[in-house]
């Protein structure tokens, strides 16, 4: 029998993954070291190329989850190396073999894998992946066709518009209320504060403004969250909650990774104009920011969430009461039930209702979707397509042979 261990940092979803693939029910809680004693589960492996997963509940989006890179197969020999990139090569089962770095410019070299099962569809024989710090030199190489595809790093250089491909990424930047301390778990308080804010101004600085948490997906319900301020309704809700004009509210502490944003200044100015309370912009810079979001010592947090797979659940599952990703400690039996009922033909409808609940109770306050930006000349390349995950497998990309460069004799 092969023994496999799931190892990782606290609160990254190890127990949730364990439960899903082994049909187990170990505790998966939203605090560090919920699992102290090791748990053992069994996955059926009928032959050397197959393992069977028995799910402990219906997971309609399970195949989308398996597309995530964390499920990629790696050779056990790599466990002994701290940095794969320092190796000359290593065993793979994909379309390209890594052959180390170029001694001249440190570019990573990938060559077509002659043993790949679908090798006949792999057209480009060699791929060089280069990291350049000089944006001017990078753009010059791109203009001279020494570089075919640029994913970032052109700085203040202006690329040619027809070669610039910009589309929505499966990502949303939003504020959320931390429910660990009262009164932020009261939807009247949250909604009252949200309806005081000038959302058109707040979102006007974004390239892809939104009032939605889940980016657009074909077949998913179309609706809007909170679009504009309504001070009269806001103050009424606050009074109903026992905080007329904000009296009795603790200081509103907004935790962010960078405080240099006009949005934060606008939020502080607006709330302090209408309310008898203080607004504090609390910056936690560096790697400690995400760990700080698990603490109860702030009122509102701001993050950008990038979906791991192309399904609404990548944005909605994290708000379940028992989710290890639920830093806000949001609790709603109605929300949990809607996600539980999200199966079959009504699945998207139920998920849409769940998202509405998050938005209209002001638990989540979306600001913008993140754009994916690529610089590539599609007159010369084919098999590259914009998509919400911004994933472009090399095996499908090839050079066009029919295009004639204008002016060439």
C-alpha cells in the first residue's frame, strides 16, 4: 500500500481536502491546529494509472477543482530538492521537459517532451521563459520579435494597442465585515454603514468596477449589489439597531495591506461626516497581512480574491460557517442551506441567491474585478485565447505559417 501525506501551513484547507478525497469527516475548523492527531483515510487505487475518489457529498464542480495546479502529478524525487529551478532537469509527464537555465541570460529552457502522450499536437519545439528587469529593453525585444509574449514588466513603456490584450480575470477586490466582534455581525449595522458610502465615486477609480462578488459566468444569474448611497435609509437602519447616527459604535478599523488609496480616504471622510465615531485606517504591510485577517481586532478587511477554478463556488464556499477560509467568521444558516441545495438544474439559481444574501446584507462590499493583461501579437501566433483564469497551455500555441509581414519583399 502506498502512503501519501498532506502537509501544509495551518488553515490552508488540508482537512477539507482530506475529507473530500477520502470520504471522511475529520474536523475542519477555522483556527490553527484544529487537527492535532493524524487522521488516516483510504483512496481506492485499482491500477497503477488510476485512483478513485468517493465523495462524501455531491460536488458538481469537482472536475473544475481538479484542473487546479495543486493536483498536478510530480515525481517523488523532487521532494528532496528545495528549489526545482536549480536542477538541470527532472522527470515530468507534461508536454515540455525543463532543461535548466541558459548561461547567457538565465532564461528557463523547456523542450518538447518526446514521451508525452499527446506529443503530435505540440507544435513549438523549444520555449524560453525570461525574466527581465529593464522594461525599456524588454519592449525593444518585443518590437524586434525577439520576445513573442509579455505577461508583465513593461512599466511606463507604451505598448501597441492592437497587441495589448486586456480582459476580466476571475478575481474580485472587495471589503468585508469581520463578524468576530459585535456589532459587525448585525446586518442592519453593516447595511447602514454601506449605504452611507458614495459607491459611484469609490468604484470610479477602477478599470473594471463592480457591485458583484462573482465575476460574469455564462448561465449564472445577472444582478447587482449595492450601487449607490442612501443616507436616509442608512441612518434609519442604524437607529433600528440601537446606534442612532452611529452613537454607541466602536471605532471602525479598516485593515488593509497598503493605506495609500483615495478610496480609503473617501470612506473615512464619509463615515466621520455622518457618524459620531472614529474611522481608523490600519495598515499591515508585508507577509503578516493575511495572518492578521484571522484576528478579531479589526472591523473591516480588504482583499483581492483570485478564483482557483472556473465556478462560482470558488468565491462562495469560503463564506460557509465551517469553511477554513472564513476569516470573517460569517455565520448564516440560510446561506449554508442555499449552498447545500445548489445542485442540478437550479444550482446557479441557488448560488445566485446565496451571493445576493452576502451583497444585500453588506457582508461583502465589492469594488472591482481585476484585469488580466497580456502583450502578444496574434498575427503570428495561434491557439492563445483570453480566458478568466488567464491560463494558456503551451501545448496549444503554435506559430502561424500563412501570415505575410507587410512590406516584406
